[in-house]
C-alpha cells in the first residue's frame, strides 16, 4: 500500500510528470506595514475634535460668548431707543405701511411729546450746576448749624463747653470712616465690577437667546414653540430665494418692518398681512410655502398663505407648533341633546376654522359636493350635515350609499328611500332615484306656476360614492348608458337638471366622491354645486376640479394637507359659510361623529318625525343561504376575523345581514357542528370549519332524504 508524501517545503526541482506527489507550500503572511505616527496622531485628533462632547463644549463656549456680546448689543439698542425717538419712528413707519393712519398719527403725537420732554430736560441742565451749587451750600450751612445747635444743647446739659463741637466732630469722624471704607472696597470693586457687568450682559443675551441656531441647545435649536415676531417673519421672507424681495428688504431703512401689518392672535396661531415690495408677485411667495414654513421653524401644514383684497399683499396664518395635531372636541350634536335644526334659517355646526372659531354652514337652497382621497373622512363630513338637518322634521331624504357598508344605516326610519350597495344594480337604482327627483322637481315647478305662494318641504337627494355612478358601464334597454358625461348619460343628465332648477323648489343634490378626475366627476356637475368642499387631494389639478380656479388662485390648497394625518380637514368654497374678507375659501376642521353617537342623533330625529317609514329599494324573491354566504365572503383566505366576516356579509346583502353580530354568526356555525375559534387572542372564522359545516349540513340533508 503506497502513500503520497506531502512535503512542507518547496523542492528545488519539482517533478513535472502527472504522477508527481501533491506538494503543499506554506507561505507566511507578509508583515503588516506600521502606521506612521503622524497618521495615528491625526486620527486621534480628528476623533477628539469630532466627538459629540467636544462639539457640545464648543457650542457651549460659542453660545455663552455670544450671549455676552449680543447682550451688550441689546442693552445698547435699548439705551439708544430710550434716549432717542427711534422706537416711535419705527412704529410710525410700520403703521403707515399697514395703512393704519390713526395709529401713525398717535405714534407721531407720542414722538412730539417725547421730544418736548427731552428738550425741557436739556434746558434744565443749563441751570442745574448753579442750582446744585446753591443747594449744596445751603444744605451744608444748615447741617452745620443744626449740629452746632445740638452741641450747645449738650453743653448746657453737661456744663462742659467742649461738648458744643461734639456732634460736629462725630459727623466728621463718620465721614472719615466712610472714606476709609470706600478706599478699602474701591480696589476690589474696580476688579469685580467689569465681571458683574459682563454677567449682566450675559443674562440679557441668554434671556433673549441671542446666539446663532447652531450654537443653541438642542431643545432651542428645534424651534418648537418659537414665538412669531416681526424680525422672524422678515428674515423668513428675506431667505425665500426671491432676489427682488431680498434686495428690497436690505434697502429698507427699517430692515423690512414696514412690510408687516400687526401680528394678530388668530385661534391656535397668529396672522399677519405682508405688503410685498414692487417687483414681487404674490404667487412667488405662494409657490414657496414649504420653504417659508421651514424658515419660520414650522411644518408645511402649519402655514397657510391666502391673498386678501389689498394689492400686492399676502396673508400668512402661522399655527403654534403641533396645535393642528390636537383634536377639536366633540360635535355640539353629540353634547347638546336639545339641539334642533332649521333648514331655512339655521346653520349646521360643522367644525372649527383655523382661528378656533365655530365653522357653521348654511345648506339652504345650496347643492353640495364633498370630495377628496379615499378614507379621509368624506362620508363622515357629509353625514354630519345630514344628521343635523335630520333634526328638522320637514326635511325629506332620499339616500343612495354606493359604498354599502352601513355608513348611512342610521337613516333607516328617516330617509324615504335608502339604497345601500356598490353593485351595478345599486347604481341603476340610485340613477332611477335621481331621475325620480327630477320628476318631483318638475311637478313642484308646475305647481308653483299655478300657485306662486305654495311652499314645499325640502328634499335632499344624497349620493355617496357618486364616482361609481359616473363610471357605471351598464347600458339600459333604451341604449342610454347609466354612467358617463354625455348628453345621453342618464345619471349625468339627471344631476345636471337638478343643478339647473332644483334649488328654486328646494330639491337639492348632495354628492360625495373620491379622487376626482374628469371621468368620475364631470366639469358641468362639479361646477353646479354651490358649496364645494375638499379633503386632502394628490395634485393641484385635482384641487382645481374640486374647488374651482378662483379658490385655488386665492390660496386654497387641499393638495397640501397630509394624507392620513389631516382626516376630516376640509377646504371649503361657499357663500354659505363665513369666509374672511378678501379670501375665496376657508379651511375647516370638522367634528367627527362616530357610528354609535350618529345612531343616537338619528334616534332623536326619528322621535321628532313620529316614526317615518323607509322604502328599501332592493327586494328579494328568495331567502339567502347564510352558510354559503359565509363561505363566499371568506373566499380563499385560511381564516378571517369575525368582525371582518360580518362587514363582508353586510356589504353582500345589507337588508339581510345588517342586524347580524358575533353571537348570531356563532349560532349559525354551532347549528352545523362548528364554531368560531381564537387565533392570537382574536376570534376568527376558519375556511376549513365552514367547509365542514357545509359538508355536515349536506350529509344531514342526504340522510333525511334517504329516510
């Protein structure tokens, strides 16, 4: 038996034939090259310089040094303002720039009084040395006389003539003691005095945070809660990157303060009007909203820019940091159980504007359109108005909920017609409902012609998720499409007719739609609404579709809202809501009314209406197979939560399953030998369990049939 020999050294003449033994050569690693001393030293120095502790120490040193330096500048400016009329002149220029002539005249009068008082003081200085000398001489003489008189009294009392000068000598000794004390303290005072003065200047600078942002502590650098002052606003405008604006601010003698009107508290923020210099357009500032907000140490959604009536003026509303993320509280509909509504004279409590004032909407003879992206609160905003109006017993409702998941179920018993479901059949029924409203409108118009004094009960036709109606592909037997935006489109033409003449006889069209486009929200329909409101949208073009060019050109920007974070925040363009003068829209944070309180409000409305009957449009000729429906809604999923199964059953057939709950679903499965089980602590329905229940039922049916 032969073995291969492995040599651990390299032979001088290695064999060349194929049968040569395997040779393993071990090559030692090359020695590591030493790192030069200057490289190691540089690394250590760099690590020390860039260490966070070093940087924090450098920031602290710079911060406290600048506190002292800028504190001296602040004290000097205050002293200069106190000795001169510069403060009054600044206020006069600011009042003139804001067009407030009364305030300018008042400040000018104060300036004149200040100058007169200063002149009087200066004239007094001409006579003060002589008067001071006379006062010192008289005072010294009187003091010596009093001391001598006191000494005479002491001498008479003691019988010693020398006591006459005792009070005078004691006073001289006291003065000498004071002089010695001053001599002792004077040296240290001269040494410590400058340090005390620097400490005072440092205290002033620290209180005013008079240091660059990079040198401030972390909590101060974040800018959270930083108050808005004229200097901050001017600096934010100067740094927008608009060259004519920056140049004009540098050339202004007051550093740009004359551009600003008064900064007014407005709700959870402040508001200020800015008069732009010549050569700067208002839309240039509007386009830089994000940069302006960051310059003001705010997030983009915390700054709103609108265009008032005054020329070359932008109105800035700047929120307090984080204020817009706070809830606004419950709706008065929830908290006030005695509240009623009046269609003609009342206003619906919809929410709050950015100032924190109540935002109330009049719906009298106004068609309504609410749009926005999906799941942002469109239905809740539309339903809140309907719930308020339901408290007026004279108002009739015809409602088509094309989402069909029970958002409008509480109107069962209030609405004369209630359609719930997303299918084409539901869209057809909604279209026929709107066409019936047109017929009702025509009937009322004809009756009004015969009797101009007749008064009709308001009829509100609500279609939620109206984009499904506009996009419906079904064509009727008369070859007219239900959807679309042509003259032959049934839903489109019915809505147009209501928009044209419905308000005259109080037949109003309310629509809710999502993600507007020209296809799912035709131009003629959206422009027929008197009240147009939009939640967050994706683009400016969609904002123009939702609110119109005038509102967007005037500063309305629903595309700037934050998807998911600004749920329920609407930008509203309507003459039915109070909008600040000169603005074309207003931003409203609506009250959210959840399903349970909404049902309670609906119950109050039903009590006022004495149990109105609701016509459900969908009729069925056969009973549903509940177990098969459960299997259908589960589909291919291995398991579904019980609440999700109930939602899908509700969407499948609202009329049958609207009253179902977890207990009813459990009983259905138990009847066939199965029941819901828990998965990770949550009750679920398993697809295999439902399949076995179906098999058990079929087996029981077959056994019964064979017997």
